[in-house]
C-alpha cells in the first residue's frame, strides 16, 4: 500500500508565517521546519522498513515515544504504553488522551478496530525535531513537533489534530484517496476534509457536544499570537486566521499547480468546500455529529470511491449512503443533498462506476 505523508500545516502557511517575522531566529526555525517538511516525502520509501518497530496488538494499544528533539525513531524512548502509569510530561499525556478519544470514537461508535480495522497500534512520537512546527502522519505513526513557543505552541494541546492525522490512516486503508487536486478531481482536498470532519468529531465526542454548541475549529489554540486563531474553520472557511484563503463555494475554487509549494494543488485550501458542506449537513440534521452525519461520511469512505475522486462523485456517494441508512427522500438525505448544493457541488445520483461509465460513452 502506498503511504502519503500528511502534515497538519501546509508549506504555504509556514512560508507566510516566515515572511511575517522580523527576528532572524524565528525565521530560521520556520525555514528549518519547511525544509524538514519537504524532506518528509522521502519517508514514503522507508515506511516498510519501520513495520518491525510496530508489532500488531489486540484491542486498544497506545504507545507514546519521546524523540528527545531528534528525528530518529530508533533513538526514541517509549515513555507511556496502554494502561501504564501516568508520566510527568504533559505533552505525552495529551497525545495519549487524544489517541484514546480517537480510538474510542471509531471503536465505540463505528465498530472499527483501530486505524486499519485490524488492531493497528497507535504509535506517537513527541518532541520530534528541534522547534519543529508541524505534526504529521507517515502511514505508520504520528509525529508531533514542539513548535518554537513564540509563533506556534506544541501541537498536542489540540485534541482534533490527533484525530485529524490518524484519520489520514483510516482514509489510506479505506479509500486510498490520492494527495493532489485540480479543477476536475479533488482526492487530496477530500482526504484533508475527511480528516477535518473526524478531527472535529473527535473533539465534539470528547467534550460530548452537540452540533449547535461545537466551535467547528481545527487546531484552535496553537498560535501563540492569538489563541482564538485556528488552522481552519468548518463553520466559516476563510476566517480561521488572518489571510486564510479557504473557499466555501466552488465558484471560489483555488486552482494551483500540483506541487508542495502550492499545497499539492490546494488540498488544504480547497478542503474548505467539502468541510462547509459537512458543517451545513450536520447542523441541519442536528444532534451529535457522529450519530448521523459522521456515520454517512464514514460509510462513504468504504463505498467504492475512486482514488482520484471528485467532489461531485463524493457528494453523490454521501447522498446514496444517506438513502441506504435513513431511507430515500428522508430528512437526512435531503439535508446532505441541500448542503452540497449550497457549496456549488452538483449531486448526480450516480455511483463512481456509473459516473465513469457515462463519461466514457
């Protein structure tokens, strides 16, 4: 299986932050993070060799490692395993708890046995790199930088970041959505959106919130300058932080080159469109997001999506899944159909295979 390294903060945002700094030291920390983030692409080739480090487990198994500000898994120290005694490092405890909430949501609500549905251990590495300002999933484990403390704080304080990154693993196993997008196909934006949807669900599940009292913010609190800023807003895309470029409608879709400097075609940017559709559907349906809207999105992952999926195909699948779960022309199905219409995504009612078949005739 091909693994993609998925980062919570895209390169373009790190570069924007670097341009805003006057201090050379802060610019240097951001430059190092950008450089290291770009090197992460090489990790895809060595993931297979790391498998021996992560033996299979039964039931929930969390393993938190301290990387001691290095970038070598073999030099890290296992500091907390499932059911182990509490440790003094708050970062370790935050990751352990976030992993627990994510596992419990998938297990208790959807009956999923960890990321791969076959009891995959949840392995996390904290204190990754020196003042590393990112967090990422590499196909086998999660890695959390400490931030520099002046621009960005530790990534472990936000519950939804772990839920977001671990869900890249679920998407990897269920749909293998590719990590790029253009105006015709948007698999990377859907990949990022799915992670935001579940990240928000994990936070709401942990806090036992309904859709009406959730904040729908991803990664709120990691920016030192203003704790009200977040990485993304599902409720109001484009308002999470100053100069946020996320659109909420297809008419504002941002068409970019498919490379890392341009967010692989805008996977983090254009994810605002399906994010907003999810928010609209969830608030229309009401209740607790994981009970109905989240269930539809989760089931859609395993509904036969093409790896180069478009917003239109994904939307059509969600409507069909909602009909299967709650009945054709049910209020839930109508809410989801209306949500996609509100963000400018047409729902054809065709499955992926039917859509492809029609296109080639």
